[in-house]
């Protein structure tokens, strides 16, 4: 039976995506490994009819649309846990995956934790969060490796929302800070929100970090889909992420930086095109000015009190029913 919201330490949000079978695999993995002291929230667009009669085990919430960002936002709005975990796009949980992530919140400056997302068959890492590089923005960290590069993992700038852990209040503020994109770029909305969230978190003096022992798995077709969402290069990716960076940090892509990026990507034409897109980010600046509110996120210094409940929280998860 689902844990009462008043007792919840963690809310797990599992949106119903376009691939219903992948969603159900993800939900089964969560329920199979569900720790004590958490509630599970399934967000959908009104067309999912709970064929397995799970109403006593999960909370169902209807989003305003089938947009992946709306689905995530609706689930987070319903959450009551001190922390929120988002698990979307058919990604599946593993045994004890929650413990390693929640331990990171013992550091009071941590607002977001990324798991290590792996291809189930090959074991290769799809991403362990993201970081900005001179030659590319929002680069998936540790991509294609089989082991986490600790140096790279230590430098992450943010998490991909579809696989992430957050302080609930901070995530709620972050989702309120970004108004989703137009239909034309709807596929990029969660990527844009992820990038925006990482920069705003950093700007409010919070930190994002990697839980190296927290593995999230993706079956082959899911791995291909998620890698495409997070890593595919395009002119629009460069332009729109560049405009977000300009809006939040005030930094524009420089001609010299773009030149270095183009040279570095000469053997990868799509990456080179993305670099040129970043140089044109000023053309999307007015749109991002409208879409992003930079004043909603409460800074760490202004947070009145962070209750040290971590040991109690983690201990309760480790006690099997």
C-alpha cells in the first residue's frame, strides 16, 4: 500500500510516456524495489486507465497535456516528500538505487543528485548528469564509458530531469521558472528545462552532484531514445541552449570560442553545426527572456532551515518491511 503523504520522505514521479510498455516496465521496477517511506506518483494525460488496478499502491494524477514536461511538472506538484525522484521515458530502477542518491543530500549545499544512467545490455553510461564545455553546452557526462570518471563526475553542472533526485521545494521553484517551449520545439522542452534548472540551481549557490552507486538502466530501444533526446546535435540545440545560458548567466558565445568549437568538431559535422547555432543564440534571446524567470529559486543562503533528517530517512528506507 502506498505510504501516506504525511509520512513520505521521498516521492517518486513516473510519467506515462508515449511508450506505454516502457512506462509499465519502469513502474514495475520501482514497485519491486520500492523503499519504505516513499510514495509513488504516476502522471498521465487522462488516457491511462490503470489496467493493473494499482490505485492502492500509487497515486494517479492527470496532467494538462501529454507534453513530457507537463507530465513531470504535474507529478512534482502532487508530491509531498522532502525529496523528489523523477524517473521517466521507460528508465528502470535497480535494487537499493535510492539509498546512494539520498546520502548525497547529507551535504546541505546539494539540491540535485544525478544517478548513473546505463544501457542495460552493454553497461555503457548514457549520462551521469551534464556539464558545460567550451566546445559544447549541456554535454552528457561520462557518456559511452563503462566506469564513472570521478574527475568528470565531480564537475557536473546539472541533471537531466528524466532521471534525477531533488529537494522538493527547489525543484518546484525551478519548474515554475521555465515556461515550456512552442510546439515546434516541444521535443526539446525537457532538455531546455534541465539546462535551465542546472544553471539556476548553480546561480542560487546550490550544488548538483553524482551518486556513482545509483544505477538506472535503459533497455536498448529506451537507451537509443534517451541518448537522442540528451545528446543529438542540431543548430537549434546550440542556439536555444546558448540563449538560455545568456538569459541566466549573461554570457554570450564569443566568436573566438565558437571558432575553437568549430575547429574541435571538424570531423563531426553535426557538432560543428550546433556550435554555429550557439553563435546565433542572440536571435532566441527575446524568447528566453519571456520564458525564464530568474528570480524564483530561493538561494541556499535564504533558505531558513534545512532539517537534518537524513540519517533517519535513509535508515527507514533500509529497513525491509
